C-alpha cells in the first residue's frame, strides 16, 4: 500500500477519535481527583521551567511518543492505531470543554499556531508507523515479501524524520507564541 494511503488511514483513525470525543459529552467523563492533582503538579513543574527547556521538553516528549509508536508498530499496529484514536478523542474532548468554559476564539488561539504544524507531524509519523508495522506483519507471513522489509524501514524512517523536523518548530511555537495569544 502506498504511503499516501497510510496517510489517509491515519487521518481516518484520528477522525474516529475526534468523533468519539465529540459524541461523549464533556460533562459525562469524570477523572479521579488524584489524577487531576497529578496533572496540576506536572503542569506546575513544566511551567516553572525556563522557556527554552520547556520547548525542548515538549519536542522530546512528542518525538519519543512517535518513536515508541514506530518501534511498537509491528505488534499488530496497535500502538499507532490507539495513539491516533486516543489523541483525536482527547483533542475533541478537551476542545469541547474549552469552548464551554472560554470561547471558540480562545480554543483556536491555543491550538492553531502550533497545531497547524504539530498535527500534520503527528499524522505523518503515525502513518509511517502504520506502514512499517504492516510491512513487518506481512513479511512474517509471506516469505517473498521479506526482501521489502529493509527498504520499507528506510523509507518510513525518512517519513519519521520529517515528522521530527516538524515537531521542533511546533514545540517552539507552542512555548513562545501560544501563551502570548492566550493572555
């Protein structure tokens, strides 16, 4: 299957997550208070970092998430599938809550500056993970396809590097520009 089709599959899975996040009303899910306290503590630590370190942290976190998804993709492509659906769900769920509490303008100011780069990077990286994982699975069962495994790995690593390259400016924008738009 061509990489363009994997991009479409990744977009579709992300879309499923978005739809699930919109279907489940923001008030219907409750999080245990200890989870909220832990997230609050983590955000306090993150926001106390100097801005350059915060940008590095955001980049490394996002890059490691994509790398882990890629590395675990041969296990039935479960990690990239779950990552796409879960991230779509979380984005829609949180967006609905933010719109209720603030406004659509506030949400767009918080998401668009970095999201316009970060979301395509995420889709590109997860599509590479899906493509590689599927090739490994096919190669396990079809001996004649095993010679395509190394070229597939090399090509999908190139796509993963493109995703990493996009994550860097997204992290910088998220750290330095987005907060200015939200104040």
